[in-house]
C-alpha cells in the first residue's frame, strides 16, 4: 500500500531547513548573551565569529554612550568610531553577508557616528539616528537582535 502523503515536496523541505538555519544563525542572541560559557558555544558553534564578538562590544559601548548622553556627562568618542569602522573587515559567521549593500550600511553607520561626534546641539537625536543605522543593516542581514537594539533608543 503506497501512501502518496508520505512524500513531502523537496522545495518545502529546503524551505523549512532554510528558515530553521536563518533563525538559528541570527536570532538566538538575547537569551545567550548572559551565558558566555562553553556549553553555549557548543550549542551555537557559530556565535563567536569575529563580527559577532565585535557586535557584542559595539552593543555595550553604544549602551555606555547612551548613559553618557542621558546623564549629560559626555558623548560618542573617536575610539568608538574606530571600533565601528572595524565592521568593514571583521569576518562574519556567514561570509555571504559581505555584499556591497553591507559595505554601504557600514559606511552609513560610520558617517552617522561622525555626525553625532560633531553634534553638540542635539545629542539625543544624533544618538537615536545612530541606533536607526544599526537597525537598518540588521533588517537586511541579521533581524534577530533588532528588538534588543531598539531598547538602546533614548526616549
Ligand atoms: C553593516 C551591518 C551592521 C551594522 C551597521 C550593525 N550590525 Fe550588528 N550585526 C550584523 C551582522 C551581520 C551580525 C551577525 C554577526 C555574525 O554572526 O557573524 C550582527 C550581530 C549583532 C549582534 C549579535 C551578536 C552576537 O551575540 O552574536 C548584536 C547585539 C548587534 N549586532 C548589535 C548591533 C548594534 C548595537 C549596532 C549599532 C551600533 C549594530 N549591530 C550595527 C550587522 C550589522
């Protein structure tokens, strides 16, 4: 007795796996963030790419700048801008993200950081523009952390 329903069309199988890897590859970041131990690395072997490590640093540094601006104690630094420029060369988990579009988003990000550096008038707005740049690139290349990045915004 042959049962046709046993066979799932191949494109659907590929689609399901594709979505699965997309999710695993780029969105299990929130929960993992605080458990920087070896078991987490084993479960997500790709999480420690050069770009991923850089991004974690960028995230904490951006949060520090937010605190400086909110408390009127300072603003973005040249050091921060240099770190952001490293996005150009850092090796990502998925090599295919290094497209001309990715390069353009990195440049926009660096420009926005420079704009904030010279913006004495409205640091809050300049900072939120910077966070927008993070989110724009993430919409195209890594949607997982967007919710978390949006929390950086100064209200
Ligand atoms: C030019 C594109 C781009 C820009 C701009 C960008 N990101 Fe990312 N981000 C990525 C990509 C791609 C990854 C996935 C890295 C990997 O897995 O190799 C990532 C990963 C992350 C992660 C997860 C790191 C982890 O634990 O695996 C966080 C958090 C993050 N980015 C925050 C930020 C913040 C905050 C900004 C802005 C200050 C920012 N990103 C700007 C492309 C970008």
